[in-house]
C-alpha cells in the first residue's frame, strides 16, 4: 500500500520497517513553543477561575485549539489569500466533530483538536460523531493531539489507514452506570 499524502501535497516522511516489506508514515510532532498570537503575546496559560473540572477541561480544550489555530495561521501566512482557516469554537463550543476547518484549492480539511496538560497522555476519548466523520472524510480528517505543558502537538492524519497499519489502535471503556 502506498503511503498517503498530507494536505500540503508532499509525501510524508517514511521509515523502513524490516519485519514488513513496506513503508509506514511517521506521525508528525510539531514544536509550538515559538508560536505567538497575532498581538505578539505567547500563548496564554491556563485560567485560574473558580469553575469546576468541566470548566478546566473547556479551558484546556480552548487553549489547545488556539495553539493549533495560531500554528496554522503562521504556517500559511504567505498563502493567506489561497487558504481559508476557520476556528469554529473561537467564541463558543459548537459541539461539532471537528474544531477547525482549513480549505485549500476547494478541498476542506476537518481538524479535531484533543488537548491535555499531561505530557505522556496519549489516550483520549473520541465521540461517535468524530468516528463517523473520520470514516467519511478519511484523508481529509485530522486529529491534532496537543500537549499544552510541552507546547507541542502530534498530527494524526489518514486515521483509518493508520488503524489498518497498526500505528493507532482503538479502545472501548465501559463506564459505570449512574445510580438512580
């Protein structure tokens, strides 16, 4: 199987796996520590509000989305007239199965951002809507796993292909039922 190409029309770097006679794409790790917002201020720290865990999760999610949005704006600043980047949750949570839309040459890329404060937390939940959208959009659906404390993120592209290549795996968790 030929490795897929990413949204920027370049072949992703590959490594040779001796046990199998085929190429497997690397998963890209991006260092976002130098990304600044449009006013030159480094990315904001977690808010110290008095809200509960849900508020903290929303803050973490919002900060991760902002990191990715700023990264994409910075990456495409020289082509801003050819590329549209829309952060859907910038003002409020939309509850869509993706957070950012990137459109280039009439092709839309759906970007879901999954953020964590924990450096080595590589497991994250995805909703049924995210799974359905991932399967429907295939190589146009991306998950950016953001590690806020490291100011780094990993880009997961062509997720169905990566699952078939055993670069990613899925887990199900049985949740305890709520007492009535």
